[in-house]
C-alpha cells in the first residue's frame, strides 16, 4: 500500500520541517493511514446557532451576534471583555489570554460566532475563553472534531492534515466478506439506511465527521457501529501479527531435547523433599513435549506467588543437561537470582558432579577473578546451568551450546534483552528454547490478545501445607499497635518484614522511609532476644546497599538470626523464609496491586499462621483516593492471584499492567478488552484462517494497522 504522508519532493527533501510538521511526526503521524486513524477526542456542535433566550446554563453552545463593546479591563491582570448581542440577549466573552489581533477581529460592529460553555450570574451570560470566528457562510453539516494534539500543532492545521490523510490513504477493505459476515459487531444499520456492514472507509469518514443527530453517548462509549468496525480491524491486526510471529518461529530450528525414563529429571524428583502438585506435573509434561520438538519452544509459565515455578524450571533444565546442552536462567534482580541459585545448587549439584558439570553464578557485581573463572566454565561447557542477572546476556558471555533459556519475571525485561539471550546460539544455526516465567497471573483476555503467539502453562494450585494469610488494612494512626504486635511475634520466635516505599527522607513525598523506620523499630525491639539468647537484630535492606552487604543481611534473616527486616521492595519476589509470619507494608496506598500481592507472598510459606498488615495514610481531608481504596479492598478480600490480576487489569488497564514501555508490547488504541471480548474471540478465530486462505490481505492488514510496531510482537 502506498499511503505515505505527503512528503516534500526529492529536490526539497533537505528543507527543514516546520513546527507543525515536527509535531505531527512526534505524534507518530507519518503515513496517510496514521492520520486517517488519528481519531477525535471529542466533538463540538457548530452545525446550529442557539439563541441566548433559549439556552440553558452549563450548555456548550454556539451563538451569533453583533459586538457592541470590546474593552480591556483595568488593573494589573488585564482581561479582554467583549459583549455580544444576538438580538434576544447579551453575553460577555472573557479572555484572560489574548493577542492584539483579537481586538481587531472582535471590534465593535463585527458579526461573530462564538462557542463555549454558558455561565449565568448577576451580570448576565458569560463565556470564558470561547472559540470564535467571523460569522458568514453556511453552517457545517457535521460535528466538528477535536483531535489529540501537542504543542505547535493547532487544531485547524491538524484537521486539514487528517482530512488530507483520509483522502490519500488506501482504505480498501482487507477483511474478507466471509469474516465480516461472521463478526457479531459489524452487521449493523448502514449510514444510508438498510442493513449491512460498515466498511473501514465509511467508518473512518463517519467518525471524523459524524452527523449532528448522532448519539454522542454511542460515540463516547465507542459502542457505535463505526467504532465496532475499527475495533474489530485493530484486534484482527494484532491477532494476525501474533499468529504470523508464531508461524515464523515454527520455521526455525532448535535442539530436540527428549526425556529419558531414568533421566536426570526423574533423579531430581526422587531426591526432592516434596512431591509435585498435580498442576506442576501437568506443566512439566507440557514443557517436556515442547522441548522434544525440533522447533523453538516459546512458552509462558504463569503461577501465583509460591506455586512452585522454580522446581518446574529446574526439571526443564535437567532435560536440556541430560541431552548434553546448556541452560541459562536470568532474573531481574540479584536477590532473586541468588535465591534461584541457592535452590538450584542444592537440588542439582549432587546430580551434576558425577557428570563433571556444575551450576555457574553470574552477576555484574562479581570481582574480576571470580567472573573470569565463571566465563571460562561457561565457554567450556562445564557449567551446565548458568544463573544470573542481566550479566548473562553481555557480549563476553559465550556459551558452548545453549539450548534452553529461562527468563523469570519476564515482564521486567525489555524486548532487546530477551532477544539478546536468544541470540546466544544463533551461530550454530539453531534457536534456544525459551521459557518465560511470571508470578503475576495473566487474565484470560490478555492471554488471548497480547500473548496470543505464546503457549501458556498455568500452575493453578498451591503446594500443600501453605498457611492462609490474613490481610487487614490498618490506619497509620494505629502504628503503635502494629509495633506491639511485632514485638509479640518476635517474642514467639517468629520473623517479620516491614516494607517502606522510600530509602531516605524525601522533601517531595511525606512517606515513611526505610532508614528512619529501621531506627524506630530497633529502639522498639530493644531488650528482646533471639532463640539463642543473643540480642534481637533489626536489619535494613535496600537497593543502594553494596551487594555484599545485601547478601549478608539476607543470609542472617534467612538463617533466623534476624527478627525484623526493614526493607524497600527489593524483597518483592524470590525471598523464601518459612519462619516469617508477619508482613507490614507501610504507605500501602502508594503501591500497585500486583506489587502488594507479591510482597504479601513473602509470608505464609511455613506452617505458622501468617498475616499481612496494609498500613495506609490518608490525605489532608482524611480520605484515600478511589484507586487506592479499590486496591486495598481487593487485597483484603482475596488472596487468589488470578482474581488479583483481574482486578489489577480493571484498575490500571493493559498498558500499565503489562509494562508496555519496558516490554515493547504494541498497545491497543481503540479496543477495550473489558468490553470487546466478542470481537477479540472473532479476531482470534479468523486470524489463522486469513493467514492460510488470504495471506496477501493479511499482510496488507497488518502493515496498515501496525507498520513497524509488529516487530515488537516477534520478541
């Protein structure tokens, strides 16, 4: 399709862009189709003139009249006051910001059309900063669009640009008639009457210039048939791109890694101090089936906090190691990576040692000598499993034969980082298998849309023996009671987390901070002793501490030699201390719902009854924001991670939920997963059919809607 935004001819290509042209590019309006798909935020009704005598206060109206007065008000803050008489009543137009040209246009005797919100009062009708122009000419026959814009891009210029884009863009239908006829939202009454389906061209022209009798409610809530057409097209483009990416990956080659009846995975299961849950056994089989195929696995393993994803990853790693290949596990933080490393060394080293293999540890904080030794072991193949942070994907890390890459908390890694790990074995002409893990369960609608190119395994069952966690919201005014409860817990030999949102005092935010809270709790716990009779320790952990100090603090807490750990969110994931039975989250109203759930998951890992206290502060009026109330209510009502994820999606929307800026996921602009599930299901069903039967139309459709953004979906 040739629909590029009108660009200067080759001879003039070197001319600098004007400010509006630069602003258009900043908004991503490069192609004609980009402009055509740049839809209005709202509409103004300039199709009729309202008489002041018939108007009502608070209405947005357009009036027409003769200027009877145009004066500057006295005083330091000057205003331009213009009185307009429409023959029935008068209205004062007030301008706090104006140009000298305004006075010329609004001179006494001029016939003016002004539009704005009418306000009543002792002095009569008033409009504050209305839009205005010289009266004359016929009234428009459609609502006037108001577009999203930016500095340096006036609405008048943008309207002309959009109209030009509509004229130039190739808006021919790319959805086969059979698919249109099957879509539940597209067969509606047509603009000219009768029944049928709106074409893309009809829908776009209508939405840019709707008729004045159109229901504004149907436009605002996007339930109008024209909106349904656009949302169906957008969802189909997303599904086509995802399915196409999956097809392309299926053409790549990967090592076929097959389980043996008496292999390392079975040996590991035999020595584990626990058995797999039914859900864990099921997903282990799903992953093993993928690994046995000569095409790269691209699977997302999701499960609630504490559901046992690490052991599933370990079993997958044994399959790769058994076949003579290497495996890498990458985590977003050093604390989480070290937790994985400790577990995996304990489980796997006894099995790997007889084979002359080992587990390697790789982070950015390692000393040069230790790092060099690890790099040598990785390059030689002696390190069968490599666990680490972003350091795993650095250029100097050379694997001998990487076959499986496991990425924990995958949403915290960008597209480029995930690709870098996959590139580690491209020289062999093979792709590694990729297993991505997430402790934030993915709601069904997101799995159907943004993860449509992935195979998804779900651990929907927690291991037996996990104690239930009671969650309560507590006002900061009861802080002393909370501290008394902590004393009672540690006196019984239990351990406590206290999480703060900041490390040190901030002038910008009056929040409890970790350093001050550490001093406060240290004083409050004075006189208490550990089980061995030594004075009770209160530890401090935050991201600015040197890695050696963080490691030492976590070692003391994990060993039970520290009763209270004051921390920032560095302990959000991965930390596993079964003796910890109380979690206090200070300023809980400032945390996201997923983050609160992750933090809560640090307790309840042993047999003791556990609790999570959400310590909140209100604003000056003694209130919480509606969003904060919804988050805290959800936390108090359920511990089910899948329900938490569903509510989190409702509160934040898919962009924030997925961390779109970090992950590179191409966000939906028009469709809403909460209301358009019927369109999503239709797009999901027809995407593979289109790719098989109408591949050229499918390609045109994706190029129109996504352009280069479709590359994001291949990572």
